[in-house]
């Protein structure tokens, strides 16, 4: 099965983008080649751009507190494992504490590092980080991999509280989903959203279907068109019925 997640709010869109950036960074940070560590630094710059948004920290803190209150209300429910519930509440408390203790604006440490900011500025120029443009960065790329990784982890550290909070919020969001099996007649599916509140839609379909979903939604309706891609031709609407799993997620 291939899963496609579509955010229905700008806030969830931001969290999904951050999750994707952190996952890619994990991959490249674990490598030893200088070019892979270069990619790691570029990803840290991208995380900085997204995570330094003024209201992200307060949004995450508010959401963590809201989820904690919702979970607290489940105490004593015989259908809920008390131990599992307590573990999640503790994770929320620890994440909120780390995020709250992060002083100033997220990414302030990077912003105050003139050397890193000089590199970030040059990355906006195609080919702008050649060795003759930034000899000091060229030197850094020739340090031992262990030293490069240590530096990268230090530069990433201010963004780890954000990552913890994003992981918890998206985990709870995904766990809230209710899944049903649907069929897109001749590749097209529509469902009215009357009375339904959702923050994310997930579509899963078998890999045997050689098509991808194009999803659009508003407060009135959800529309999914399955498109086929043949070589370099423009995508075209699927002409066969497509069975898929549809999940609405809402915190």
C-alpha cells in the first residue's frame, strides 16, 4: 500500500513539512561523506526557515496542552490502559517543558552565527557555495566526518524540542483517524463534508494501481481524482474504478 496524506489546515501543512525535513536530515546526518553532510546543513537551514515562524512555538504548546486535557479526561475509563495513557501524558509533559524552556525565538542561535548565515545567504545563489566563494566552508567540508557530525548536531540541537512536539501531535492526529474502504468510479470520488471536521485526509491504495490521487478539499466537499502517468506525457484521469482506503483525522 502507498499512503498519501493531505493537510486540511495550514498548521498541519507546516507540521508535515517539518516532519519530512527531520526524516531526511536523519538519513544524511547518519552518513560520513562531506557532500552528504553538506545536504544535512541545507536541511537544517530549511528547518530553520519553517520552524522560526513566529507563532509555531505557541501553537505547539497550546496543542500539547489541549491534548493533555483531553487525555486526562480518559482516566478511569475501563477501555483505556492506564499505563499507556500515563506514558503518553508524560511524553506530552516532557515535550512541552523542553519547548517552553527553549529561550527566545526558535533558531535564534543560528541567526546569531554570522558564519552560518553567510553560508545560508550564498545557498540562495545557484552555484554560490563554490570553494572560491566560501573557502572557510570548503575547509569545514574537509574536516573529519566525526567533527562535521558533531557540529551539525550542535546546530540542530535548538530545533529538537520542536521535533519532539511535532512527532507527538502528528502521532495523535494519525491515531485519531477512522478508516473506510471507498471506490472511485472511473477514477473520480467526491464526498460532502457536511458536519464533518477534519484536519488531515489520508488515502491508501495498493501499489498495483498505476495512478496517484489528486486531492482537494474545503469545508463543503472532498474531491479525489486518480491520475495516471505514462512516461513524460501529461497526467490524465484514470478510466478504471479505483478501490482505496480513506481516513479522516482530527485532533
